[in-house]
C-alpha cells in the first residue's frame, strides 16, 4: 500500500485558555462566536465547530481557522 508523508508546514496557532478572549478574536477575527467561558464556535470551511477551553485554534494554509484538541495538536506539531 502506498505511504505518504505530511508536508512540513509552519502554522500559526493559539491556545484558548478561557480568559484570553481578546487574543482569540484578534487571531480568528469574525469567524469566532463567544458562547460562554466554556465554549467558542469557530466558523470553518466545513461549518461551525465547537472549541473548548484548552483547544488550540489553527490557521490553515488558506487562512481559515479551525479548532484542534490539545493531545492531537501536541502529537502533530512542534514549536518553532
């Protein structure tokens, strides 16, 4: 079976800590809707996605944002 390697891409990301609302909105822009201290809704290319406190918000290669669970983020990305 063919195998593929993910291209090395440097991304921009920020972790939502529940109290850094201004930073999140500066990063995501109008694509974030603040519900309460436990939830954000991020508009993605696939529709709205819930982000919980602790999730990372990642900017994709087309400038789109999407949430990522911390364990997956830390297993996938290294800080540069």
